[in-house]
C-alpha cells in the first residue's frame, strides 16, 4: 500500500470546461490538483473552492507544451505526499484556418498539448490509479467523429484522444481503472478566441454550457461509460457522421469553417 494520499489531477483548469469540471469534482468531495499556465486564475479558483468549505486544491502553474511536464508534475505531487487516483486531461486548444497557412510551430504545440501531454499523463500513474480504483477522464470533442478541413490538426488530435481513450477503456478495465472520453459539442468558452474565431457561436440546438458538459461528463465517468457525448443533438451528429458519405461530410464541414472565418472577418 502507498502512503501517498489520492487526489484528482485536472489539467486546463483555468477557464471554461476545466473550471466547471473542477467545481463538479470538488462538490463531490474530490481533493484536487489544478494544472494550467495561468497561476492567478488557478489560485482564484482554488480560493473559491476553499471558500465553499472544500479542501483547497493544490495549484501547479505549468505549461503542458513542455516535453518534461509529466516528470515535473510527478515530482511536485511526490513532494506534497499525494498521487493521482483520477486523472482528468482537459487541457487543449484549437486553431481555425488552412493547415498550410497556419503557423507550423503553433500546430505542433497543439499536438504537444492535445496528444503528447494527454498520453503522458494518462499512462504515467497506472499503478496509482489501480491502487485507488480510479480512472482517466479525457476531454475530446464531437470533432473526434468528423473530418476537419480548415481545422485539420485540431480535429485529428481529438480523433486520437477518442481512439486512445476507447482502447484504454478496454485494456485497463481488468485492472479496475475506468476510462472515459468526454466529447462535447459547441461550448462558448475562451477556446474560440484561442482558435482565432472569438465571436464564433455553435448552432443553438447543439450548444451547451460548460457546467452542463461537466456534470454529464462527471456522471458518465463515475458510471464507467466509455464515451460521453452531452446533448441529444450532438449525439445525433456523431451518428450521422458515420452514416453519411464521407465526401458529403467533408463538404459540409468545409462550408461551416468558411462561414465561421467569414463571420469573424
């Protein structure tokens, strides 16, 4: 048995769905470690959670683009006498535009955060997750089910997150570790501004609040679901994407991304 205290590690906890997930996990009695670049925001969230009578989360201001971020987080946790019982990989960002025109370094950084860091943090503490019969909640997107012209690298990273999480769900189940991919549709957060479309809104019938996405994600994870797609409309999109001809889906997605860019111009 480990003498280390189990915690829930949550990345990307400085805004949007990450903040909402932190609130939900804290409400359910989980002790949190919050990881993101913006220390002031993490501290404010930790203070708000503590003010409601919950344990104050540990704050780790770190850049998930760093190739050594997993080792840094692991060392910080060990120094504080804690280890993950649950890992929530929420950190990620997207860019809108043609891949040949977007900055290559930024696109590679997207892969570092959305794929490499997520993979590292999913696999780094398997023994700890097994000891505490915990699990991994990876935040993907309904983009994982779709082709992504004019957002090619982002959509590809989310397809990876979904495929990777589904495989881990199967592989780790015998060890008592639950793995869930949370695949939200449009959620109005800072994500749009980071992607280069600050005024963009998703279709009204598909858009949910970050708080609702977090609630459904938490519930599905605790129930051991493999994939959670919040909202009936978004679930319908994932079904249609598999039934319709791929050429048609590509054309529809291309027109939608053009419209998003045009609205922002």
